């Protein structure tokens, strides 16, 4: 179970889900209108509704307890989520590709500083899905996680705005 939540922490963004729209320090550089829109849509509090880790379904009780908070290009998992490897990090998106691309970097844990490459989509303002390859590995080209792929597939539902700290 810790491995599953560890991998979810790496893969976030989750939710989220490669352009240089924002640099790692969080200061804003030029952003396309599509990137601005997607960062706004991705900002909020999300609950994992379904996940698949290397071909194995994430247990329902783990999904229920996995909460992700994204604020523009940063992510964090509240302590109650029991996210393993990293409780926080940042990500960049490229909504101008098909599928859309996301690069996530964990700030701590065994994979700190490594890039997890992924793809994402936002079918509507309250749902998103993402698929990530292993840290340092190739970017997925489809939303699948089969045994041996080392991919993480995640489905998220927005449950609220970004909470004030």
C-alpha cells in the first residue's frame, strides 16, 4: 500500500498531468492562453477516484484517502493522504500537444529532482486524468497502465478550491 501511495505522489498531477510555461521556482514566464486556462482548471482540491499502478488497480480505500491540492504549477498532498515519497513538488504543462503533456518533479523522497513525464486531459472542469511513466523514464503516449509498463494511470474529481493555508 505504501508503494502505491508513493507512486501516486510522484505521478501527480497530478494530476497533471512539459512546456516552459512556468519555471521550477514558480515565477511566471510567457504562457499561452491554453496553458493559463489549464493551470486555472487544474488548481483546486482533488480526490483520486481510480488509479492503476503498473497494471494493478489502486485499492478503493487508498483512492478514497488520496487527496491532491494543486495551485497553479505546484502540488501537495495533505498528511491525511499518506502520500509516500514526496508530499510536494511542482509541474509544468504543455496543452498544445496531443495528448497534452505534463512533467512533474517531486521536492523530496527517493526520486527528488527527477522528472516524471506524463500526459493529461481535462474532459470538464471537475474531472481530470493523467498517466505517468517512471521517474526519469519515457513519456506515455496513451492513457494505459499494463503490467510491466511501470506507468501510473490516475482519474481525479475536483472536490473543492485551493484551501487557504
